[in-house]
C-alpha cells in the first residue's frame, strides 16, 4: 500500500468515477482500476460494488476512504507538524481573476508579507473556470474567483466582497442614465469567457437592452482605456479595492438593486494549509476594508 493509492481512493470518492479520478490524479483509467483492486486484495474487503455499470463505494469502502483522507492529511502535514510553522515558510500557489490583480491582490499580499515575511506567494492569473480546473488538479492551493453556485463538499468557500456592476462612460457624454447610454453608444463588451461577462449578458437580456458591440475585451484596464478614448461604453465590476490613479471616467451603478458578482477565496476542503489560507483571507478582508491600493498600505 502507498500514499498514492490512498490518494487515488479519495479521488474516486470525491469525483464519483474511475475516469474522473484518473484525470484528477494524473493517471490512466486502467491504473486507477488496478490500484483499487490491489487495495481490495491487500485489505481483503470489497471496497466497491461492481454489480452496477459504474462501480460504487460500499459502506466499508466509504469508511476506508474517510480514514485514508485523514492518513493522507497527516502525511502531507508531517514536516509542518514537526517544524511547527504550519506552512508559513512554504510556497503558496494562489490563483486570481484578472480584475483583482491591480488593486485587491497587491494590497492583500503586501499586508500578508508584512506579517509573514517567509511566506512565498505565487500568483497564478486566470479566469474563474480555468482556476477551478487547476484547483481540481491540485496545482493551486486556493483561488480568488467569482462565485458560480453552491460550493461542493470537497471545497471551502470564504466570501471576500460583493462587487456591483457599473457602467463606464466618457465624461464627454452628457447623460447619466445607464440605459440611455447603452442604447445610444457603441458597447465595449467584457469577455463572455469570464463569469462576469456572462452575468453582464444575462442582465442585458433581462432588461431587453440591445447593444451594438464593437469589441470584446478581457482586461479591465484595456476596457477603461477604450472608454476613456470615447470609443464606447462598457459594463464592469466596481472593484472592492481601487488601483492607483483610476482613469477619469463616469462610473454609474446599473440599478439600486442591480446585478452583483461575489468574490471569494476557494480552496480544497481537506487542505493542509488551512492556517495559511485563514491568514490570506484575513489579509484580503483587511484590503477590502482599506479600499484602495497605494505603495504604502
């Protein structure tokens, strides 16, 4: 028996099928099947009910998977438990959606580094769906993403901030009515590959607002520059932490109870870096309270 085999058993429980588990632990479907048969032979118990088309864990199998989870957690945390730093001298791989990279992230990481100078934070930018896949694969310790729906039992969600959507417009435009501005000006669309872009599209459809797209961009800075050049208007999140020297634009909330995107810190439920991630979350919340990024937070 090896730790790898226990991790494979846990992956089968978490993901439901041998194929999904194989992708999660980066082995073949056949390798997963062989490892599970080896565990059954070693323990001399039936871990899976193979009478169904998709093998399912037996009650004994579920109990063994739960025990295996604790064994793997203790194994992964072995060095930290002896040294006593709980991972504060480790590398921490933290994913982040692009809109957080010039305000929230630099301020929060600066605060975190002041408190824990030996912690090495590696920022991995990406859209929410890409970061979720990387979390599943185990290449990230946590990620700051837009909430999609209910959090799976295998993951832990911590709220950071609710960011209402707002209209960006040039100060040369006279109107302050977002609907009027959307209907009478070219529209610079936030990428629909992003969760925020789909939220914007849903709101436009719900309000029966037909816009005239002229471009679709992913970066908030690029969108803001296009709007500043009077090339059109756009809808973007109102960032919970403003970056330095924001561009002089009109920023108009869509409605009093308009659409909002929820940012949060997502991590595996069984992570061995829970103490570190608690401190990351505290730094993020402190950054939101400060509300703006400068060179000296």
